[in-house]
């Protein structure tokens, strides 16, 4: 039985992978600052071990028996308006948590076999039509610099254990996250395009993201950066048209870039630029996506 320790299990991705890992009969440890919140989230499960992230002695004991350590911790990128204070929270919540985990690994007498650290395709910066693969360098905006620093912290243990930096795209889930927010305006007949609509959205169905994590765990030769996105990114215009078609709602409403910037501030730049990212590593390794095109993915999620 594999023993999986997760930091950040109460977030959208963490909670979903915890459910799937339980079904696979993995033994699960959850590192958390709020044990009560975590227990409430997983109240139907009595086989999860909860560890206070401030209790270094208990964490050290747990790591000694851990096969795979997954770090997903970080404040929501789109959770609030990007004030300087919130940008600092976005940054520190990722860098400091990864630094903390890396230090624990360094000083563990019996290190995990695998460390998977979250990252994002924002690593590549703005690219317009350029197709990014894992071989490309980091960009030079706030999110790109954040992702680069984030990965550098994870790399501090890459010479000691197998380390994967999972660069996720727009994660599509019908329970939480971006898709739930994107559907709302369509229900009120004001769904449509952000900015020009020409910017690419590199997306991933939550089921494929979970399958990628399992694939990485089971395949010992995979390491380094991994683009966790569908091989078929779409423009924002195509995404909106497909979503509107499935919901049987119009998608002609346009929010111009200047208006979007007034509404949500600097975060708008993140939405109106986008990245066109290709999962070259996974494709070359033979990973099979369940949802390769956006219509199939959205149909599956919305029909549930």
C-alpha cells in the first residue's frame, strides 16, 4: 500500500485527489493548519490521518513512512483583487510552504520516493500564438516570476529524490473553480468573450489531472517539469462559444480589456493574455488523455 502525504488537501484539486486516492486504497496523511476544517471536509472518511503542519515532530515521523509527498498549498490566484498585499499572500503562500516542505525532506532520515510540487503554466509568461513546451524558459511577469521561484524551491531537493513540478493549466471541474464561475454569467444571458477572445486557454479536465498524478506516481522515470494540460488548447472565443452551445445560451457578450481591468484590476492581464501550452513530456511518455477536446470535456462536466 502506498502512503501519500498531501499538503493543501482542502483546496479544489487536493480534495478531489484525496477522494480518488482513497478509492485506490492509498493510505493518506493530510498536512494542514486547520485540522477541524479538514475533518469537516472529509467527515465521511475515518481512515485519513491529519497532521498539524506546525508539529514538526509528528511531520518528521509521518515523512519517515511516506512514499509520495504532494504539495498543493497556495492562496487562490483569482480569489481576490490583486492588491500588493494579496499578491504578497499569493507569493508567500507558495514559496514559504514549498521551502518548508523541502527543508523537511532534506533533514528526513528516510526520504519519500517522490515529491510532486504544484506549479502552473503561468511559468511561461505571455505568449500569444507561441506554443510552449517543458523545454521553454520562464517568462518575466508576476505569475511567471512566482512560478519560477516556486519551482526553484522544489528543485532544492531534486538531487535527493525524484521531483516533479506539475505545471497545471485551467482546471475544469463542475464542483468548484473557474468553470463554476464561468457558467454563472451564461445563465443570465451575459456569457461571452474576455478581451479580444483570441488569447489561448490551456485547460485540463479534473479527471485527466488526477490521472496524470497517478501516472507520475506509477512511472518512476518521470521527473522535472510536466505540463498538465490537454494537447488541444483553445482560444477564449472558442471556449466561450462551446460553453454557450452546451448550455444552450448565447455567447456574444464581450467584456473589453479596459473594462475587465476596471472590474478586477491587475488579474485581468492574466485572463486576457493566456498561454498556448502543449504537454510534450506526457505525450512522449505515452500518457493517454480521456478528454482531448474542449467539447467532450465540457459535455462530461455539465451533464453530471
